[in-house]
């Protein structure tokens, strides 16, 4: 199993609480298509992530921890 790249981790952290856990789950349950699932999810959310103002930015985990 490979690790997420920094970019993959950043984009996923915007939409899932734990990108590493999500990736481990995808790899273990969908080993034949995990790379395409990852590529699809990153491609879907990267434009919105890139467009965000990073001033005061919070990841999904930080938002969840704050109770928002």
C-alpha cells in the first residue's frame, strides 16, 4: 500500500476527517480500483480546494472537532 502524496492528502483533508484512514479503507476494500477512486475524488474536489481562501483555513477534522 502506498502513502498519499502531499497534494492528495491536502485535498482529501478538506472533505474527509482522516485522509490516511480513508485511503487505507479504500485500498483494503477496493484493491483493484483504489487508484482510480483516489484520482477521481482528488480531481472532483481539487478545484474547490484550490479556490478557497487559505486565511483561517480549517481541515474537515478541525471543523468537526470544533463542532461546526
